[in-house]
């Protein structure tokens, strides 16, 4: 999963850069496709990969933690 996310990330960056560097009819389409890949595929996959085994209770600040001086 990690390698798949990296490959799609690098390909979206290459699409965006090639759209800026190549002056042609499809340059705007390349920029748009790279942006869509980045924001609608790479970022959700990355967030799912990083948060899939986490508990939200670990990140909530409670009164007991504040009184005891415990860190999250």
C-alpha cells in the first residue's frame, strides 16, 4: 500500500510538472489530471493508511490528563 501511494504521488507530480513545462493543447488536461490524482486519490489513501489502526480516544485531551500533567 505504501509503495502504491508513493507511485501515484510521484506520477501526479510528474503530470503537473509536465503540464507546466510542455506548451501544447493537452497541457491543461495534464495539470488537471495530476491535481485530481493528488487530491482525490493520493491524500485519502494516505490518510486511510496512516489512521487505520489508531483510536481517536488516544488523541482526546481529558481533564484527568490536564490535572496530572500527563502528555498525550
